[in-house]
């Protein structure tokens, strides 16, 4: 097993939802330094209390991760060993600006691959996403499930994974890809391009109604954020993950209706649902097969969905209430 102790780690998208939780977890690994680059389009310095508690350990830079020269500058300045790559333009952006979103996501990945090929750092741990699979064609979805993306965003994630694997085959880069299923938890963006859990909590905090698109029977496999970042660190530590795509999920299928009910129950309120038409490119069914993650890194989620929803509701209640919305 490898260790991050005394390593210099760079996190792209490190001021965002998942990235900031990863940084929190990385601090406990006792690295020499953590460098965060984020264009702050979705990230926020407020997510990074760790900078206040560890000012000499963590550095934050407003940098576009697709900008080759800017990323190279940080790699060489700090002598980076490991990159955890989370920077991305999210799914809803690809429905409004598909060309820009797709190109940006691919350029981020190609930048990381090229810099690794040229040995400016040693190891890449890349965050994919389950949307690369599209709608489930069988239950459950293993890593050999066909890639059938339904949106430009999902296509960019699938293409990025394939690009990394091609660099592995052609140039022998040291890399691993984790493919999380529907991450949720505290700090998830509740504004522009928000996912169902944070946007629903925020609506309810501001006396609005939860929105369900279609009949609400579409399903997802939800992963609590701290479980996912722990898996990412474990993937770095385990050399057997190199060149592999590894699903990270709960192995449980939860419908949109069940998600809304869980949030309402956690908030102890009674409210009517606002039913709306299906959204374009909406995946109908997702459930992860996580056998490979168990075999390679001993992965087993710690936080149950019910527990995770309660923790998430508590955090938003404390931090995100906006009476002027």
C-alpha cells in the first residue's frame, strides 16, 4: 500500500462540493502540502475552513484546470506528486452551453494526461461519474456496462475516461479512475445547476414546494460524500487500481419519490409536490455493482442514505437558509 504522507497533492476543483471534502480528508493523511486549483465557478472559499486551520499546509489558486500553462506553473512551483482531478462543468450547464461544456471538460482531462505523460507529476486519480453509463441496461451496473451517455455532460465524462485509458495504454501513465454514483451531502451547490437533494432542501427551507419531473419513479444510487472521498484516497493507496475504472456506490436503488419523501420526513414538514414534465436526457435507472471496489480497496459505504439525508438537511438548515429567495 502507498501513502500520501509527505507527498505534495494537487486537487482540481478543490473548492467545490466534493473537492473540499476531499481536501478535509487529505489533511488527515499528513501530506507535505495540498495545492487547490479552482476557477470558482461553483467552488467557494467558504467551503475551505481547512485553510484557516492549516494555513501553511493548504494553498488555493483561482485557476482554470483546462489551462495547460497555468496548471504546469503550479505543478512545477510546488513539485506536485499526485493529482486528484475533480474539476468539471456540471450536467445542467451542458444543456444550456453544450459545446463549451463538452470542450472544457475534455480539455481539463487532456491537460492532466499530457502533464502526466511529460512526468510533471507521478499519479492521476480522476473522478468520473455514473452518468457516463446512461440508463441501466441491466441490474446492477458493473464497470463492463456499456457507456451510453444521454447528455453532452455525460458524453464528456465518458470521453474523458477513454482518453485517460488511452494514455495509460499508449504511454503507461500511472492513473486510476473512480466512477461515483450520485454524490450528495453538505456543501453541495444549492444555487445554479443544483442537484435534486440540495435544491429541494433549499426550496423547503424557503417555504417552497419540492419539484418532481415525470412520475418520480426514476432511480439513482446515492453515495454520501465522505464515503466517496475515502474511496478516492484508498484508490491512490492501492496500486492494483491502476488503469482501472472502479464504481463507487451503495448498491441500492432509490427513486426520486423516495428521495423527496426522505427529505420531507427529515425536515418534519407536510407539503404538496409540484409535478412537472420529464427533463431531456434524464437517466431512468441507476444502481451500482461495487464488487470491484470491494475487491480492490475493501470499499463498504459507512453512511446510510437515511443518515446522510439527516446530516445534509442539518447542514443546509444551519448554513443555506435564504429568506429572500
